[in-house]
C-alpha cells in the first residue's frame, strides 16, 4: 500500500471480500498450516461444527474470546494460547468487539515486546503479517470492523475507548455469511444497524472529501432505512440479514475513508456508563446532524443526502432518524451521563472523530449534542 501524506481521496479495504449464503466456505481456500479462530462464546456454541468444516488448515484451534468489550488485560490468556499454537492465520468470528479484540491480539502476537502506549499513537502499529495473516467473519450487521483500519479497546483505567489505527489492520479476507447473523436478538440488530447508519450519515458530512465514499454512504443509508425495521421484526430472515450485512460493509467502507464526527466522539466515552456503542451512536445521531447543519455548507450536503433518500431536506433526514430510533425501541441514554459531562467532554475532544467533524468541536458543542439527545 502506498505511503503518502498528500490529502488525496483514496479507497482502502480488506484484501478480498466474500458475500452470500455459504460464503464461510471460502475459508477452505486459505493457505493455512495452523489457523486460530477467535470466536465469541455464543457463536462457538451455535457454529462450532460449521467453523470446523469450513476452514481449510492442517491444524485448527478454536479460542473463546471473553465477553464484553476488549481490554489489553483480558487479551493476556488469548496471547498465551496464540504463542503456544503459533498460527499462520488468525480468524475472527463474532461481532465488532470480537473482531477488534482479535486485531489487537494479532498485533501483540506479532510484536509481543511493543510498548503498549505506542500502539495508540497514529502510525504506532508495527508492520504485520510477519507471522500470520488475518480474516474476519462478522456475525452482526453494523460495526464495519471487518473493513476498518482501526481496532477499539477499552482503557482499563478510564473505561473509555481508545483506538489502534493503521491500514495494517485491514483483514486479508472478509466473509459476510448471513447464516452467521441469523437469530440475533432484536436489541443487537437495532444497535448494530444504527451504528452502521451513523457510520454512513455522520461520515457523509466529514471534513474529508471523498465522492466515491459519498455514493457508498447514500446506498448504505437507503438500505438501512429500508431493511432494518423488517430485519428487527424477523431476525431469522436470511435475505434481510444479507442486505444489512452488505449495507454495514458499505457503511464501514465510508467511515474508514472519511471518519464519522461528534456523535461517535461522544459515544466512545459512554461505555463505562453501561451504554452500548450502537445505542449511543443511534441516540446521538439526530442531534449530531442537527448540530452540524448549523454550518450552511454541511447543511447543503445533508440536503443532498436527504433528497437521495426521499426525505426532502436535512430537517426531514433528522426527523426520519428519530422515527427509526423510536420504532426500534432503543433505550434512551441514562441521565447519569449528564452528571459526568466534564469527563465525557475531555475524552470526546481528544477523540479523532471530533477532529474530522465538519464544525469545530468544543465543550459547548459536546454539551449541546448530549442535551439534545435526551
């Protein structure tokens, strides 16, 4: 991949993407001697046999990832198993937390002596693939981690999210098999789908210009508005699961090229208050767009997106976001976050998403967006 410093629009993604029912079978073609599969407990219970049949490797190890958001501390036993097994492929199967945790474990498996603080610096992730390649098979339709150049980890001291950021983290192979997403709970479907919508819509107004990504954002948002309510009602519908997985991939591409804004910057601070990431991004999306529409150029961009979606103008887009969040019965943000506004603000202002927001983000902006999301 070219290393350039010019602010040119570009498109970067995973090496190969396979999509459709049965696409998990593409993993039979991996050039793997030893494959380690890092998988969520629920997926291991439901799909152990399918995973063992689908992955082509001389030796296979299934490693159960800890529940919840990953931290460097909880990855220690995972790293011990990787060191013992010495895989040449690491395969993440699960939601965004599993994929992000597996990416982080991959970095530390390749570079066990790397200084932990270095990992969170821009460009601090060392070169990968000296020991293993990486594949991802998401089981939810929303996070976009399968095509993201980042991996989010919880800071054990503050409870907030920090990011490893490098194109090195893009998987070599991605599989979007709807059979892995069948039977998700309605709450998981709602949170994941709204996170994907936030990736597409927030990033549409980013400071970074990328017209190709804007086209993908329009398609992703249209599919999510159209298919998410039906998927939420019928989580066993394979066709709807596929549509949402594809839309989430498109939205993941968008956020990876353009970066979402203030809504995500705030949402990254709310995990320590028991707020799921998709719940936060969904509840903050309308107020984030309303804030950014205070800039006339940004409002004009959202007028374009609204027209594409059939919502007339940016005000109509904001209204439809609120309608969707209400329809999906997403829980409101807890009142306790407003009593910790200072801590949330400090973290949000340091978040890379705040720097890409089309309007300047300061403490007053964070307070305004949070208050409007009540």
